[in-house]
């Protein structure tokens, strides 16, 4: 299965939606595609509500995106984390790196306040 990415602008916030599986097979391509879609500055909500599965390779992609945001002026929020993904991110300490919200709308609001 592939991972599809979709980008849209909502009220000055870049929303990138991920649809599919983020695993060792899809992670290299997703990382490339995310880096290409990521703005140099601004606000980004990464919508994972349609991410069906995330392996440790997927967590690595999120960490790299976090680092990319830290080395620029991008503020980043995650939304739509499946309970198992949220649990793994919490157990590994990854959850503390991100602003985590329940919906894209909350992400846009959290980043624009």
C-alpha cells in the first residue's frame, strides 16, 4: 500500500494530510515528499487521521520533520493520531516534541493564536 499526501492552505496554515501506511516501505518516499511540501517558514498542521499504520520508520520520519521545523521558522502541530500511534509516541517521548490536537481546525487555531 502506498501513502498519499495532500497539501492545502487553511487561513494561512499549510495542512498536509497523510493517507495510508507509514512503514519501512513507504517512509523514504514520504520523507522526501514531506520535505518538498514543507514551507520554509510559517505554520503547518500534519493531519494523520487517515494514517492507517505507523511503524518505527514512520516515527523516524516525524522526528526528521520535527527537526526540519526546529531549524526553520516553521511551527508544527499534529492531529488525528490513532490511539496506538499516540501511545507509542508517548512511551518514546516523541509526543512532547509536538503540539498535538484533535482536529485540523484545532491545529489551525492553536498555531494562529
